[in-house]
C-alpha cells in the first residue's frame, strides 16, 4: 500500500500540474493574440502567479492545523478544476490575472506541501526516493498535457483545450483523492522503515516531534541565506521554464515543435525527480544542490544558443533535470535542515521565498524583453543569479552526514 500511495500522489500531481503550471507556457502565444495583449503583459501573469503562491503559502501551515490534510487536498482539487475551466472564459487581461491568482493560491495550499506530508507520513526510510517518484507526476503531466495541447490548441483553439483539460483533471482527481490517506495507520500499517516491535501505534504527538522552532531560525543568518538562494533559484529557473515555448517560437520553431521540445524537457523533469531524490540520500544535500544548479545553468546556456539545433539536447537534459530538483529539494531542505516538528511552517516559508522570486523575476524579464525584443538577455541575467546560488550552497549547506536532522 505504501507504493500504491506513491502512485496515487503521482497521478494526482500529473493532472494538477499538467493542466496548470507545466503547460501554461504553451498557451502564452495564442492567448496573447486572442486577448490583444503584449508579451510583457503575458509575462506579468507569472508575477501574478507568484503573488498567489505567496498568499497560499502564507496561509498553508495555518490551514493544515485546522483542516485534515486529505480533506484539504480534496477541496483544493475541486477548486483547481474550476480554475482551469474558468481560464477558458477569460476575455481580457484583468480576468486572466484574476483567475491565475486564484489558481496559484489553490495549488500552493493544496499542492506539494500537503502531498509531501502524506509521503513523509508513509515513509521513514527511502523518503527522498519516494518523494521523487511521487513528484515525477508533475513532469509526467507536463509531458501528456503539452503533447495534447500541441495537438488541440492549433485545431480546437486554446479555450476548448482548457475545457477538455478541466474534464480530464476532474476525472483523475475524483479517483486518486478518493484513495489517498494521510497515514498508513488508516490501513493498519506502519510507515515504511519503521521499527517492527509487533505493535502498530498512532503517530507521535506534535509536541514530541524533533525539530527547530521557526522563531529561532528567523534569527539565523544561515536561514536567510537559504531563503535568498531559493529566491534566486526561482528567478533563474522561471526565466527559462515559463518562457521556453515562446522563446522557441521566437527563435523560428513552430508551435508543434516547441510543444515537442517542452514535452521532451518534461520527460527529463519527470525521471529526474527520483534521481535527484536518490542523490540527496546518496551524496547529501550540498553536492546534489550544486549539481542541480549547474544543470539549470546548462539549460539557460542552451536556450541562449538554441538557434543551433544541437543545443536542443542540452536544453532538454539540463533544463529538465535541473528543474526536477526544485520540487524535490524544498521538502528535503525543510525536513533535514529543520526537522519534522514544524515541517509545514518551514516548507511554507521556503515556498514563500520561491514565490517571491516568481514575482520579481517576470518583472525583470518583461522590462528586458520590452527593451530587446528577446529573452536572451534575461537568460544571461539568470545565469548570474545561479552563480550566487552556487556560492551560497558552498558556504551554507552542511556536508554529507552532518545534516541537523
């Protein structure tokens, strides 16, 4: 049942992320033309998502103290489907921004944080690998939804495509979220890796869990350096992630070709997650973080020279595996650097740092694009962000075997 839970989370994330975040760049160009918007206005939509993510992340820990994790996932899933459907009805940019903001709030509250709590409840050992396997779902969803979007948007239009996406997502979430349970104790089981003493006991009370206090870490320079690194990672990675399809189209590739390249990147994003999870277990936080950041840099360099088709390969591999670390790393940082006791609180704070980068980044990209008519300068700036992140990893993260928790 432990690995079935991983599969269920995989499928739920595939539908949630596939219908929203991981296919959004495919809709930018056709929506821009239909709504009569500028490219800068469409890019600001990513900033709007960031604002929604900060709001959602800020309230996530509080809501999880009031609502059971599975109930939260079910409510969030239904609301998310509604937001995808609502996108098909937008008629202007303000409506587009409003729906994106609501969608981001929903996915921040009912997304990675509660799902990561479920996985950690089910696994005491192999947690990072299980997390990576479960979170592969978002990449798989990106592959499927980008492939379908590449077919349906040209033939049916972006509005009808969003309607179909909402129906598919609803069916998948109705099935998966009716199966998932918060802990293995609901089935009379123990977390995988728990000591076998012949009895099955309920989870440890919150006050008995081990971990740092949020108020103490807020006074720590190390904590704020970690927040800065995640902020800059968001700035750097989202420069490419949310603009890869329009950049490819601007570079002379067709919508269908851009969709296929995006889908190929999602393949590596998907399979990269368990690899990154295993790497965190095998090589430690610091080494894995450095390698992942360097792969993101490889993706950015490849995007700069994407007019030469050979760089499609390094874009897909570097960008895909580099992006894979973003979703897997945050719960690992929260649990291994700060413990389980206040996991939701620390996860929310790290997510806020990431979302803040998603707000500022698109503003910078929009300004640079309006001045240059290209994303290339933005990619060079993103490389500078990642250089700072690498320095932070070297001086802030603990060496292998010296993680606090």
